[in-house]
């Protein structure tokens, strides 16, 4: 083998994220060492995941397939029984997945996805019973309206909490919808677990309003997690060229988009909206400038790293890193960036039932990885 070939192979191994991720890697954080292990490779643009058991993980792929990882192996056969998904729809496709709180007894799960309808596509929710590599009796429990031909900003995260199902919906790239309670896009919706509408939702009695809307003024929220101690629902969302905000989900709150923002227009040296503050609109608890393009997030609740207890971990698509936030009294006091460009774009972050922190990368040949102690 020539010296040129040897050097070429060495440089490829040195700079390739896939090569870096091929083996167990060890890293240093502000609060100790940790290691990253590959669980599986070969996923195609995964979006979300749910843990059926310690040994079984369901992963959504944006192209429209639901994949099963069992005992550390990716089943080559996609899970069957899904509804028709508009898989070739820009940023849309098969998006998030969440297990019913009584999943161990009823096997029920829900998915969010881009669906065709009058006027184009939108983010819908369907639920069914998972059994043996198949979803049975799938039923649509929510259809967003209006739908549009836009390929942008579908959201979407699902969380069961306190007897409700919450879902985030992007504004579909049509900004005024986020301030319009007669349109679902640009909101967080709240349903009962069966899909019916709670009578105490904030706009149930507002003429012409969509009764499912719980908050408005949201641009494209792709992170949603329940605080393990307080039970509060936390959310983050994408901003334009900065201004992504971390917020509490508050009944009836208006988060300001596109009237107020800390971001700038993509093609102009100009701030979005009227400014950064306006009466009646929420301020973020924390925000990022420049943009990190945040995606899935999870509170750390494992025993591997006691020093991380209660920390919030967020995937960054733009900078290809894992963001660790320390919180004190509901405020961010530390923002640490981990794994910068080691594994590529990070799409989702979840705590597993085994106490490990898992994350998904986003690429045509993506990986599921987990964080474990060095020892």
C-alpha cells in the first residue's frame, strides 16, 4: 500500500463523523467524563423514538417508516399498519411518537405526521395498538386545519402529561397563522388522551376559534418535555437566524411569533416583527443568538451521572452538538455544548428505561446512540 493511500485513509478516519462514531468514544464535560456508544446505524432521517421496553425501541423515520430496534438490532422490516403519510413533503413526513401512559396494559401509542387534506398538507395525529411489529386499529384523533402546500414548519412533538396529550404544531411557514386562533398551525394543542377536547381549553368558548388550541404565537416548536420534579411542561422552538426560545407551556399564553422575536429575517439585515417585547406576549426563559436549530430534548433523570440530575439536554441540528443546560429556580445558569460535530445533526434526545440518555442523529445513514459512564 502506498504512503498516499495510507495518509488518505488516516485523514478520512480523522475527520469523518461516521468513523468517529464507529467505536465507543470518551469525552469530558464540565462535570466529569462520559462515553458515547452506538446502539444501531442504518436509520434514514429518524425523527422521534419511544421505548416499548428496555430491549425494544420504536423509531420514526421522516420518509414514512416506523422502525423497531430489538436487543440492539434494527429489524429490516418496518412496522406495518400506519396511516397514509405524506412522506415527500419538505420538512414533514412521519414525525413524533408517544406511548399512552397505560401502554403496558393497552399497547396504545400515538404518532404525528404530515397528512394530505383539503388545501395541501398538515400535521395530524393518529393512535392505535402496537403488537408484534404491527399497529392495529389505527384511528386519526386530530386533523390540523387549514392545510397548505408549504413544505415548512410542521412541528412536531407529542407528550402525554396529566391526563392530556399535548402536541406542537409549526406555523407551516405562513406567519400570520400563529396569531390566528381560527387556525391550528403555530400553536400547542391540548387533547384528552382519547382525542376529545377538554372543556377548560382557553379558546373553547371563543367564536370561530379552534378549541384544541392551548397556546399560540409559536413558530416551529420541536422540543417538548415534562419536568421530572415540578410536572411543568417545557418547550423550545426554532427562531429565524437566532431567537430560539425556551419556555414553559402556559394555558392561553401567546409566545409572540411573528409580532416579537429575537431573530432576524433570513435575507435581510432586519429584525423580525415589532421588536423583542410587547405587552400580553411571553418572554422566553432563555434564548439563543445565533441560532442553534434546537430539536428534541429531555430532562436527565438517570443514576449514571448524579451531577446531571435535572439538567435539560437538547439536540442541535445546526451546530451538530448536544446542549446541556443547568437550571436553578427555573432559570438557565449553565449552557454547555457537547459532542460538537462528532456525530452530525442531533434530531432527538430521550431518557431510556435503563437510565441511559439516548439521542438520534439526522442523516440518510443515521444512528441511535447512548451516553454511558466511562467506567
